[in-house]
C-alpha cells in the first residue's frame, strides 16, 4: 500500500527540465559534437516535376574541405524502402534512388565537408541539369479518385432536399508549414557494427524501426536518441530523408556526420499541412434541429505518397442528426509529402463544420450557442457506443458565462468598445480523439533517497519529463527534485510516440504499475531484512513518503534507505506496462471536448483587425499539471490565431517552389498579435482511458479556433470569409453595417 502526505497530481508545478533549458545544459540534437565530426548539406532540386538529366560534381569534389559528394551514382542500392505496415514514414521512396523529381527541394545530392561553411559552398558548386515538366501546385482542388466514406447513416440527400433551412458552402484551408524554433537535424555515428543516431524525433521507437529497414540492418544495430526537442507540431513524428542520408554518409565515411536542415528546406522536404477544400451541406427544421449533415472534403497529396488529411474525424459524433455522410478524395500535386500538423484532420475539418454551424445559426436567426446546445447527442451516433465522458454542454455554457456572451447583439457591426472600435464576437465547439498506445517503463527507488524513471518516449517540449515525475512523486512521496527521468533513448523500455495527444495518457498505467512494483519490492526487502518487521506479513505494512511502517504506526516508519542498507541493496526496481486503449475503444467512444469564444476588434478606417480575447473551456479528463496544461492550450490558441489570420504557404506556379520559405514572409503569430486568454479546465476524470482519468490536450486547443475567429470577423464586418487565412483584402470595402 502506498500513501503520500503531499499531492502532486493536478498541481501547477514547474517543469523539472526548466533549469537545464534556461541554463543551456539541455542538449538538443544539433548540440551534439564528436571527435572527427563532419558536416553534410543537401543539394536540392530547382524544379518540381521532371527528371534529373546530369549532375556535375567536379567543382564540389575539388572545393576546399569537401570530403565526399553522394548521389544516385554512388549511393543507390545501399538504401531501401520501408517494409509495408512496419513503422511509418511519409516519403516512402529512399533519397537519391532514381532520377525522378517529384517536388521542388527534393534532395539530388549530399555534400560532406570538414566545416559547415565548406559544405554549404560545396553544395552550391554542384551543377544539376533537368528535363523539367510544368508543375501543378494549385490550391483549387478537383477529386482525382473515387470518394471514400469515413462514416454514413440515414439518407442525407433526401433529408437535405426536404429540410426547411439549409446551408451549402465550401471552405478551404491553405498549405501550412511547421515552423518550430528547432530545425530538423541528425547527428549520425557508425562504429562499424551499428548506428547511434541523435535525431529531432517525436517517436524514437518508430524512428529506430524505419531506419533499420531502410539502412538494411537489424533493429539491434540502430540506437536513436532524442534528449530534448525544440517542438515539432507533428512535423517530427516520422523520419525524413535527411536522417537516412546522414546515417548512410556516416557509414560510408566512418565519421560522425551532422546534417541540419535549414529554414528554407523546412518549407520543402520535411512535410506540411495539406491544402483542404471542404463542402458542407446542413439541413435543419425551422426550430434548429439538425436533420442532415454532409461533409465532402478534398486534400492535396504528393505524387508518390499516401497521406490522408482526416478532416472527417469528428464529423460523425459531434452533433446529433439522423442523416450524415462524411466522405473524401484527394488531388495529386507536385509537392513534397504532407504530414501531420498539430490536430491533423480534425483541425481543418472542424474549421469547416463549425463555420457551417455558425452560418446555419444565421440562416435560422438563432444564437449559434443555442444551436449547438439543441443538437447535443446522448451517445456516439457514428458507432452506437456510449461516450466514456462528454461534457461539451458544460463547456459551452461555462464559456458563454465567462465570456459574457448573453450581451451579444447579433447584428453585424452593431457593437463597439469605449475606444470606438467595432467589436465582433464568435464561437465554436471542438473535439479531439482520446487514445492510449502501448507503453513500458521502469522505476527504480534508490538507497540514496532518489528515484529514477526509464522510458523510451520523448519530451517534445510539452512537459513529459515533469508529469512522469509527478506520477512517481504521487505514489512515493519523493520531492520532485529527487526524481530523475530518463527519456528519448531506444535502449530504454519502449514508450509511445509524442503525437495525437496520446503520450501522457499512454504513460499513466505503465508509470503507476512500475512505481507500485518498486514499492512492492521495497516491502519484500523490509520483511526479509529489517528487524522492525520480523514475523510480519506484507499486508501488515504500508509505504509512505519513502519509508515503510506497520499500518497505523506511521510515526515508527523506517526509511527506505535503512531498509535497503540492511538488505545489501542499492535500489529496488519495478517494471510497468500499459496496454493502450484498443479494448476500451470497443466499448465506449473516447474523445475530449471544448468550446472557444472569441472577440475581435475592427478599425474600418485603417482596415485593422485584431483578435482581442479568447475564452476557452476544455473537457479533457484529469489535468495532471495545470501549469503545463494551460501552456499547451495557450500555445494552441496562438496557432489558431495564425491559422485564421496569417499562415499560408505560397507556391510559385512556374517552378513549384515555396516562395515565402522564411520567417519574414511566412507570417506567424507574435507577441504583438497575442490576445488575452481565459482558460478553464473542467474536472471530469475519464477512467475508461487510464487509472488517473487523464486525456491529452496538445491538439484540442487548436481545433475550432479558426471558425470562432472567422465568425467574429463576420460579426464585426459583415464579411464572411470561407477561404483561410482572412486577409485585409477580404475586408476592404466591408459594408458599413450596424452604424
């Protein structure tokens, strides 16, 4: 039995890795340096479609400091495709494997030199010739394959034709590029027997599996390490071709190789959020009851790859309607493979669904809050399952009360603040899946009064180090400062990927079981070796605050240090395992929910638009750390502002190149754009997912934000923007409504 005198779960505790990060002691991938290390810089294609016809490497090979130039002629046949259904990467074709060019920025060679500057100069000296074809990078999409159905019930066509009130609109989102501060990087070592790969990875176990296959070695010959990550937002979930090239170069040269993808390449070869085009058809009775919902969506994809932007993820269960269909198709483009970006699928999908709900409310002359409250289901109508835990109604009502929604005048342009700015109010609901993956962990309780936790998951900047320490502290009573958490190394017990808001919920059962097993070992050691417990049974003992005592006699507790000394042991250890949520998902519908309320300020005289404040309420089970949890939602909201108002990757229609491939021209939310935020977490543990009732929160804070912002923009200006981002040009000449 474990008890502690201090509660750790649910507290807003500071990050245990914070001091290392602010002092510079935390080592990110590109911080690693080894004797004899050399630098690699890729040579990138300057066309988006066609064929490489010639590659002149003489100038590079004779340049100062250049050690080697790798290309199809000397590397093809040494790299392999990933095996089907074994691991995941988004670009299936190995780099430098043929002469086909499928996107601008594709790697056509790799220059390795003694310094980074020499490698850059060497790469510039490589001369490539191409047989170019006109690229298609257009964002207006037409289906190129038969539709596939996500979910369907009833007769949508008949219900839409019979509906008293309908909405039929198309919404689009542009390609967006991940822009974490930390660039993608690889530092690869080959010792003649195996690889050690320092990577910017959100999934070290998957990275190991894929790299072993593509390098043609056994799994045991690849070790992957990610100690710290400077954020990834999904772009670092799966291995990219630079990782494979760095490892191959290290093997060929017998030297450590460092390859850092520059900011321009981040827009070309390491994924992006796909462009989407979504048609929503909603039908309702005059009193606002939904009779049908149809969601048809398209997204762009690379020529050779199979990524799906799952915009219909939340469509089937968010609202109650007897007739529903969500279906999709894709359009091939001459772009690099898209990949997951924070809230993949559901974020662009809910932008469209929630925008259509707001337009339906307008057509009904109904408050959009009331429309949503009226159409809440009592079970998951897409599966027939009960919800494990769903408190969206409370999210909507709490958010409305905190925001002051009841004072909203629905007439566009009718509300102003004391400074004379036009105020616009908008709102939207949101959802995100709740899922747990298999995970293992080891916990050691030492004679030195410290604990050590081992798991091959990774902390991508979200606070995983900290919440793991909290879970151990909760059961042992150890101060957080006495708990060392070791993550991000495939030699540790296998852990989950850090994506889809799944890592924390996946780790809970593994960490708890491992801690309890270590405590159980401590009780066994006490019975076996310490005279205070001679003749007692395990059920007679209790463990609290790193000490063992007889039940009911905590004042006579024997410190674990004394017990281990008597037993001649350095530490006790426990192993834990989480099985994931697959079995639970067969019984209940597992999701998180939330609501956003947004205020924008509009100055029509100078066409200035600003998001002024956001009130968000989240139903995501137990929040293990309210400080890091709030930080997750705050960051997601800022990305939502960027999605609605700023972010779009623009492609040159002639060359296929991303033209705003830098942080001067690709606009993201800055401190100057940041609104005031009010975040509330509801406290409803979801024990169907794990023993602490915790669900992930990384993605849900972004879902729905853009729809709430565009609705607020309409309320302020009378202009309905359906193609993101909202641009000043959309609002120039806005009607002078409500004046």
